[in-house]
């Protein structure tokens, strides 16, 4: 657990997202919604600090997570979050969403950047 807590944000968010920012020129102003899959509220602050350190300070009011209401739904979490956010009526055409999906067992992650139509 200590390895996970000490390294997961760096390994699954910090390092890969830094490469994406450099390659794609991603900016916080380009992201209307940030959907991080979080297994625990413990990771909210480290993720926020990591985004800040990367120069991608996405304000918390533009984060969407249903961890508090749905719990950690594992691999289904990104789909459930996306569906819930779209059904909420808060996503407007042209808005851009960045999803962050870490996989802690292998310290890997995926990112999805999409535009609502």
C-alpha cells in the first residue's frame, strides 16, 4: 500500500500527462470537465497538486466524480461517470472533457480527451 500511495499519482498521472501536455499543447482552459477515476477520496488532493505542478490547474468545480454517491465501481467507473455527467444536462456541445483512468495494479493509465457534440 505504501508503494501505491507514494507513487501512483506520479506514475499514472504526472509522468504520462506531462508527455501529453507537451505533445498536444493541452491547457487547463481547454478542459471544461475533468473526470478522474478515483478509488478513494484520499487521492483527490494529490491529484489536484499534481495537476497544479504540471501547469494544468483544473479548478475543482470542473471536476466530476461520483465516488461519494456510487463508490469505487472499478473498471466500470469511467463509463458510469461519463453517463451520469451527460445525463445531468451540464455538458454542452463544444465542451471538452478529459478522463483519467488509472490502473493501480500495474501502475498504468489511460486518458481520453473528447468533445461533446
